[in-house]
C-alpha cells in the first residue's frame, strides 16, 4: 500500500468521524492506533504488518438516549492474511466492510443507541453480546460470529463480528434479570481465504474434494438472507452463585459442506443450517479460588462423514461443557485451568471426528513493576489428535497511553488436527498500541 493510498483512507475515516461529530456537538471522542508485525518462525517471512486505527465516538441524542459510533480502518501494509478479491458472502447486505481488499479494510465496527424504556435497558444497533464463562474455546458465546482470518490468535473482542440487533434487559427481581436479543442480521463467521496462512485444511472440518475420483463442482454458499435469530438469558444471583440459563435459536456460523454425486460429478454445496442451543452457566468465588462451569446442548450439529451417505453429513445433537478454576492466591499471579468436553449423542463410525473430544487450557499470568510489566503463558491441548498450541507474551505499559508487546505463537501435533493443521504458521509477534 502506498503512503498516498494509506493517507487517503485515513482521511476518509476521519471525515466520517468529523461528520458525526459536527452532527452531535457534545460528542466525546477517543481513539487508538495499533501496529502489529508477525514474522514466521520457520522462513522469517512477514505474515503481516498491520496498522489499525479505531475511533470511539459517543454522546447524547437526548437526556435518556446515548449513542456510540466506532469506525475502524485497517491498513495491511504487508500481509498474507488478505487477498485482492476476498470472499465476503458470509456478510448480510447491511453488514460487512465498506471497502476491503489485500490492502486492508474500512468498516463501521459498532454503531448503537442505549436508552431506558418500558422498565428495561435497551441497546439498538450494531453490537456484540457476550454469553458464557469460558475463556478461549466457545460453548455458549456464539451470539456473534467470528473473524477467523487469524484462526483464534486475534483478541476475542476484536475477532467477534458485531451484528445489527435489538438487545433488551429487564430486572425481574433485585437479584435476577432477563435479557433477550432479536437479530435480523444474517451475517456469519468470516473464514480464512484459500491461499492465506489460516485456511482450514483439516478433514474434520473441510472434505478434501481434490482427491475425489470425479470432476468436482463447488457451488456458492446457500445463505438465508432474511434469517431471524432469537435468544434469551435469565440471570440469577443465588447464595453466592452467579447463574444463567440461556436459549438461542440461530443459524450456525460455519456452513455445512454437503457432497452429492450427480451425473458423474461431485457437487460440493455449503449451506448454513439452523440449530437450537440451550445452556446454563454457574460461577462462584471461594477465597482465592473462582469456580466457573458452563454447559450447552445443541439440537443439531452437522458432522462430516467419510462416505457420501446422507450427502456426506450426519446430523446429531451435541453436549458441550467446560469447568474452569481460577486462582489468585499468589501475589501478582493469576492462574487458570479449563477442561472442555464435547460429546456427540447420535454417533456412528462413519463420522470423521471422534464421538467425544476433550481439550485442556492452562493460563499463567505474572505482573511485575507495579503491574506495568505483564508476562503471560497460554497452552492448549486437544486429546482427539494430540495437538494444540502454546502462546507466550510479554506486555509493557510504557505510559497510560502507550503499550508495547512481544509474543510467540506456536501450533503442534497431527497436521490433520484442529490445531496441528497450522503447525507451519508459527510466528513471532511485535506490537505497539497508542490511545489518545
């Protein structure tokens, strides 16, 4: 990207922000500029050099109505994560970047209004909704789809794709509340494009159509543009426990890959399918320990088969859960362990993945120099393919406005595993973020 092109994009974004500011004179504006460089460990090639500029603009439309508007510019100065013609059919017509190619993107990250009415708290617009107690791997935190161009390496908040929705919460009693969400935005997860580092190749998630003994025809993804997702969460504080009971009727965010043999050709058809998710969470503190639990029941999960029976897909319910333990008993230390389980309830031997999958995460965090220096080590292990990842990061708060970090991201294990498929993408990461 040329300097002239980068400056012109920045001016466009500033102009959009200025127009909003002029329209709402009482606006408060904060901004952040973040630069991150990723360098491959094996070949020393640059995986990315990105500059992200984000404005957070907020103010009052009226005494009881507050607005938030967050535009974002990402300049991919040198990046393998983006391509000239990105496949963005995962976005609905009203969502997605205003502009995107291999040089980056411009988008309205979030835009919503908050107000109180009818004894409830309302948020209307493009936003994120976070459910669940798990950290990293997801059980109930599936209201928003995810940007998977860096698989799970991006910050969780940045990787969620905000949706246009109506989000309302009502106090039921002093210790309980009811939240419900109405989502007319048929936007789904953004998968890494073919030819980029985190394009999925594992047979657990993508069939190898190239090895088929027939000509292959790949159809465009079938998406319900007028889909309407509905969810509700009841939250209760009882005897020291923070409890929630959740329900979400939604289209799953990754398409199901159907395979049909017709007229001597193998037709591959991605289709977004419906699911009902029921779940519950519980957490409580016992001295220096915090216990977190989460369980979810999905009525329909669509698993790849090793044959073409039922169009190469088996539909089965699934139960997923996580138990987490956090410990803060050591001064300036934080330790966290999580045990994830996933079990398919209607299993047969032709399903590619295992009936039961268990994954473990361990997080160690150490604070030094009056909490200006942070050392972090995260590890994940999956028993299905004996694969996983290890991430190490050192962050330093230079000032209240300036932060710098250095990290290492490593994958290991079976190259057909969920994590092992990326074992040639190990990288060093260096970043700086400034807020003002």
